[in-house]
C-alpha cells in the first residue's frame, strides 16, 4: 500500500488568505505514476498542483567543502496537463519548505522542465520588522524571490486582432505579440480596460495558442506600473488568478516601452495579486518577488 502524501494549499503572491493564486503542494516520499499525478491535480481542481521530491546530495568530502543549497525536483500540473513553467506554484512550494523544518538557510534550488530555478528567502525590513506575533509566538516576515528565465515575445499576425477583441467583449487592442510559451499577448489602452474586461471564454477557447495574456499601463495615480490578466480555459481553468510565468513575457515588454527594470505589478483577476519584479537584462532573467499564506494542510490517503 502506498504511503499517504502530505499536502499543503498555499495562496501565492498575497499577504491575505483567499487572495492571490492557490496551489496545492505535495511532498512525495516515493515515486507515483503520471496518471496518479494528473488525477490528483484534477481532484484538487485549482490552477496548479505541484509535486516536490527531495534530491539527495552527496556529503562533502571534508568540513571545508562548500555546502550546496538543498535541491528538490519540482513538477507542475493543471487539472488537465503538466506545464513547463509555473511561478505561483514555485512560490508556494518555496513557502512550504521555508516555513517547515525541511530546509535550513535562505536558498532552495528546484530541478524543473525549465532548468534549475532558485527561490530565495528575503527578510522584510530590519530584524525587528521581520518578526510578527501570532498566538504568542514570533513569526518571520519575508518575501520569496524567484529567479526565472525571460520568455521572449515575437510579432504576431494582426489579422487576429478582431477575434481577440471579440473574445474580450469588444475591448480595444493596441498591440499584439505571441510568446514562446504559445500565448497570445495583447496590450490594451489602459489598466482600467484590463480591470473592466468581460472575457468571453467560448471565444477565447477558439483563439490559436495556449492562452491569452492581457496587459495595460496602470492609472497615473496608482502605485503600480502595469496591470495584467491571464485567460487560459484550455488549461482547465478560465482565468489564472496570478500568473508568475506570464510576467516573464510582460516585464521585458514594459521594460522596453518604459525604459526601466524594476516594477510593481498588479494582476487584476477577481482574487487579485501583487508582484515585485526586477528584470536582469544582461542575463535575461526575471526576479519575481512575492509573499504567500498557508491556508490548508492535509493528507492524501490513496
């Protein structure tokens, strides 16, 4: 009989429970087959379920040898398929590991279909600011910083603009690209337009590619640089509440337009989320920084 699998549900890119983007994080102590992994993701039926497997590192030969960061294999599944890259579930996995006794230190490496990704714990403010009190106990306050590759965008066929506008219930589209992840990338006149979209999911399903990213400049009186949303009914859920990987395409676009590399981004889904982002132009990396909240723990018995 297989061992029970512990799971944790974490809301990522938020400080508040039931906001941001939920992910189920499962720690596997033994191999499970592909059908089981996909079936459990369907059972959770949230935007992403991820699976962690500890990778045993060789012991250092002597005490002076450098100790490497703990490594875990990490896989991501939507309710209908495995994906190559997922930001919020990586943040959720790192939050689970940092808040448990499974890792020491402030750095974790994940082996994924997108290569080696790192997650770093960054304390908030000075030492006194980095602690909060809950139930009489001091709890650390920290961000998690993910180091992801950029996802380039290329020019796309302008003939599909009318179809995209129809899928967005008539919203104007002022620029259109396509990402290497096979998503359509549509720029709207303003962040308010992004918020006000009434997506027509039947029409979005008919569009080419995987999903539809929409973005627009934030209002001038806003603390944010841009707003975005990500619609992906072909992935098993209509809208991704906060999509870290989409920002690997969004940030290079706005960096070129605005001439800057540091951004505060708002994902304007009904659950909403906030991302603090830095673009490393030289190395073509996107540093995604966010918070997370554990909302549920349990055990899978089958």
